C-alpha cells in the first residue's frame, strides 16, 4: 500500500504544479498583450456598417492598449470566408473577428459551414446595434409601405430587392417582409452592402433594407426614398419615417448588431482584457454621442452575457428562418 502511494505522489505533484503554473502563464499573456499588431477581420465588404465601426473601434483600441490594430476586410459566401479564416487562426488574441447577426442566422441557414460559432469561437464583447431602413429607388411608384405591398401583389415575381448576400441581416429583413406581407418578390444578393446600395440607386433593383447609419446620406441626398424603419420605435435620425409596424405591418422587427469574437482557445485573460477595453470604449460618453448621431446604440456586456446573447440570437433567428421558409438560393 505504502509503495503505491509513494509512486503516485510524484505524478500528482507534477499535475498540481502544472495547474498552478497555468494561471500565472495566462496572467502573463494578458499582461504583455498586445505586444505586436492585432488584426480585426471584417467578413463583409468595405463601406458597410461592420467595416465602418470596426475601424472606429480599432482606432480606440490602439489608443487604449498602445498597439496597432489593423482592420482587414475578407468578404464572401455570406461572411463564411472571413469567419472561417479567423476560426483557423492561432488562438492568441492577435486575430479577431467582427461578427453580426449574419453569423448567428448562418448557424441555421448554412448546414455545411467549416465552423460552428460557439464551438470554434470565444465571445469577446458586443459593439453596437441599430435598426434598419427600407428604401426604394426613385423610379419605383410606391412611396409608402402599403403602396409597395399593393404593387408587389399586383405584379407577383416582378419586383426585386437587394442585399449584401445570403444570410445577412438585410436578406433576413427582406425575407421576413416577404413572409409577413405575403408577397412574391425576387432576392438579388450582391457581394457587399456598398454594391447593393449602388444597385438600388442605379435602378438595377427596386428596394433594399440597409443599416440606417450607412444609408442616411443617400436618403438626405434624394438618391433614394425611405419607406419605413425596422425598430420598435422610430429612428432618432429619421424621426419622420414610420416604423414598419406603424406603416402597416404590425409585429415586424429587424435589426443589425455587431460584436467581436476570438478563436476558441484564446487565453481567458486575454479575452477578458479585450472585453474590458471594448466595454470602456463603447460606454464612453463621446462614443455614445457620436453613435447617437448615426442612430446607433452602444452595447455593453461581459463575456458570459455576450455568450448568452449570441445563443439567444441563434435560436430566435433560427425560428425566423424556419417560419419564413428561408433557404440559400
């Protein structure tokens, strides 16, 4: 009996030593992080809301953490290309991902992705959220939501709408509109929201849902006309534009939110350090004031809260996909 205990002791002691050493190593990683440039991957095209706010966040993180933060756009395949790239990156905190509800809806919409969101990523922190706006090109006769629905019903299959790709918030907003209004219109996916906007302005497509902050300039410039916004209340920057519910579609709601993820095994201390820095940035008075001018609301959560938010969004958007019979074209 005593011999067995003596032989087991060095092994137990060795395991204990390794466990004790792990915490200082994790703390050390956070203490020196970041000591070289960090890349923030945006899996969408340049000029969209994810790209715009990622660059604002990168600038603030650079000031706060004293290291260069580089934004790199990797669009394609409904955000899958950029998301998969980060999933396969070293889990050291030096390659981060901007995520949105595009990725949460893809968990239901796309069955053969090379990753699973909560299996392969660690939630870091949310950034912000905003409602969308439904806009139409000036060649379209309809000026109100009821007129648009009536026109679509009178010409089934002839009207079309643009999005920045399958599974994006703009696509889901469009399909939810089709389902709730009972209309037959054609989805035209572009490679980026910028290209979709250009398509609407040029008259290639009839209408689209877009982030209010990135569409406001075209609305005020008279390039498109705003029909309705998608939030529970009117947008602070488009107070004269009714919500979808006010305009004749009760119960309609859609938004876009942004956050930051890291590869799954990124040290917890590094994730917590990033969460703290991002939360301080998004809760700062100057950021709140600047984003309010865009109709955008900052989001602040700890890592546990953010993980639950993502879990809930995957479930809720999965229901929308199934109920609206949305599928990849």
